[in-house]
C-alpha cells in the first residue's frame, strides 16, 4: 500500500489564487524596499572594500578600510557619544514619563487630554528646529536666553559657553532629546495605564494592599509590554539621531560631540575627505552592525524581563 502520510496535500485553486493576489498586492511595498533598501545595502558593502573616490577610481583594497576604522579614535568617540546620549536620555525620560502618566491617569479626562497634547507638541516639531531652538537658549553671548537671564540677575559675570566642552555639549543634547521625546513616551505609557482594568485596583484596595504593592504587583507587570516598546523605540531613535546634533552643536567643539551619523555625514560630504567614499562606506557598514547589535541586546533584555515576570 502507498504511504499517504508523506504526501503533501495539493493546493486548491482558491489557495493558489489567494497566494498570487497576496504576492501581487505586496509588490508596491516589496519593490521599493528591494530597490531603495536591499540593493543600496549590497552596494555599500561592495564599495566598503574599495578606495572609491566618488568619481572614477575604484580599486579593491580588501579590508584595509576596516583595519583603519579599528584605529580611528574619532569614530569610536562618536560611537561612545551615541551610546551615552541614548542611555542617559532613556534613563531620564522613562521614569519622568511614567510619573507624569500616573499623575495624568488620576486626573479628569479633559485635563489629561490637554496636558498630553501639550507634552506631545515638541515631538512633532522637526529635530532640526529643536536644535536651533536650544541653540538660542544656550547661546554663548547675551543673545542666548539663559545667559541673558543669568547676566541680568547678576549670577554670572560673563556668558557661559554651555557647548564649549564635550560634557556640556552632550548634556545639552541629552536635555534636548528628552524634551523632544518625552511627549511620545508619556502618550504610550498613559495609554498603557488606561488599559489596566480598574477592578484590579479595587480588589487590591479591598485586600489592604499599599500603593507600593499595587504599583509593584499590578501596574508595572501589566505595563511591561508598553515599557519595552518605549525602550526599544527610544534607543533606535537615538542611535539614528542626526538632525538634532547637526543643528545644535555640529559635532563641536572639535568633533567631541559627534554621533555616528554626523560623523558619517562628514565623511561622505566634507570637502576635506570627499575622496574617501570607500572608507565612509565601511564606517556605514559598521554603524549598521552596531545598531543591529544594540537592538538585539534590547530584545534579549526584553525577553528575559518577560520570562521573569511570568515566573
């Protein structure tokens, strides 16, 4: 007798039609992704092993660009700046957004809606404009609003150069990042709080649970998926940051506040190194790998947190 257990069932005409139509409907998204995403990525990897000057010269030089990159202190400083800004911004905006979300969750719907809109406005302002605004705030002369206030109050004798050191520049960038992204964090966490059933809090209150126990055993576990989303989106956003840093510090002073993508921009478009397209491509490949690694670490962290919560 013929063994029918290994015979694959034939697709019906309806299943085949659905598969064809599904593939056809996905082409408007798939084709641009291939043309503008996958193909340039392969081109970038191919160029990264050459000495391409952007015009005619393109000689294969192997991994020389990557060897040089490993010794490029300015690039690794840009990587460290990116990580510092990302970690500091998340550590500030997540607790602050959670606290504001808890406060708004305890107020009336009309007040909560008004304040959510107010906090969300900086998020919809382009990062380039945010950088210009903060540049006016911390300007090193009397034209800087903060310096003008301090001088008029007599608290300082001369204007403070907030962006004159690496520490000062990174601090201002972190504050600007938090100001810009706080509204989005608040919106997500407030939506997560509103999705928690009130019956759980009422039951906990009847059992005599304190606010701390309610927060620890009800609010945080049920809000964990939304917190994970906020962590992931915030880190990805900061890792890809460019406009804010470019308009606020332009990598200064002397490149000490460069992040990964401002450094890559300078490599591609600065006249001094315009002939180093091959090297710039190698830097871009490594930047992509760093972002992928950071996202992978975040997923591992989120997965372990979820398993601990289930236990």
